[in-house]
């Protein structure tokens, strides 16, 4: 899949990917630079559920 950036640096995410990842009007997108590529991560219900799973048990640390 290919897309182009505008003069302002805006890009269009193809409709098939927006549907696949639940990106709707107003969805926040996290832009990550991992040193080799740019990663776009939508902050939607799927992302928040995944994040919640990663954080389970963090508050139970005993010292």
C-alpha cells in the first residue's frame, strides 16, 4: 500500500486500514519513531484493552 504526504506533512490512511484498526473521525494516533521506521498506533478500544492487559499486576509489587 502506498500513500503520499502533502505540503503540510499530512498523510491519508487507506480506508481498508482505517476499518481494520478501528480508526474513526477524532481517533487519536500515537506517532512512534523506533529508530528505523515510523509507527502509527491508534488509541482506540483495542489499544486500551491491550494496554490494560500489560498493566495488570503492576500495583501488587511487594518490597
